C-alpha cells in the first residue's frame, strides 16, 4: 500500500537582483531548526556562474501525521559585487533566483496500519470518520501557513516586500 499523503500547492519565487547566497541558505536552515523540523540538505552545487540548492525539513506533528517541506532553488547568472551596507563594504552576489517550495502531509509515516486487509479498512475508517475534519481544517492550513512563513523569511533575506 502506498503511503497516503496530501500535496499542498507549490509556492514559487523569482527574483533578480543582489543577494547573499550564504545568507539565504543560512536563513533556510535557521528557520527549519527554529520550527523544530529535522533539516536535510540534499544538494548544493556551485559552478562558475550558477548554483543549485535542494533541501527539505520534516516534522512529526502527531503519531499519525508528518509535515515535509522541500525547497529547490536555482541561481543563474551569478556575479560577485561589492556593496556598501551600513558603512561597510560587503561582498554579495547578483543574479536570478528561481525557487520552488513544496509541502506534503504524510499520513501514517510509521506504517502503523500494516498491510493486511483489516488494517487497510481500519486506516480508511480512521481517515474517513475520525480525523477527516482535523485533516482539512487544521493540518492542511497549518502546513500551508508554515510554508508561507518560510517564504516570508526567504523574501526578508532577499529584501523583497512580502506580497
């Protein structure tokens, strides 16, 4: 039986301008740890004028529910620039960022509802009659709000007005 899950809408961010690449990565890591997510960096490729970054965080919400937020960022046309910030020269990067954020609610991540027919029926009953309202009204909203909070943190790091 496949692991039941609920996919949230993907959030996108496009930005062209100056930024601190290490500041973005650190702010993402900091947000995950501050919000009690287990942080897993997948990929961090640096090339001459482009880079790619993938990471995800997982958090157990309930013994039956786990949140997973994944980030994939592509940075193109990177060039090093020196900027005067608060009276000091700071090295930053200039380029184009494309970022995707996906959120998934994983149900029964520990496989408590095993592979027998009875356990599948019990799992279906549990989802349909016991936690259905909590799934729709609490967990989905909570994950989507957390995704928007993380996107706000990234926008703050990029100095973009939150929309």
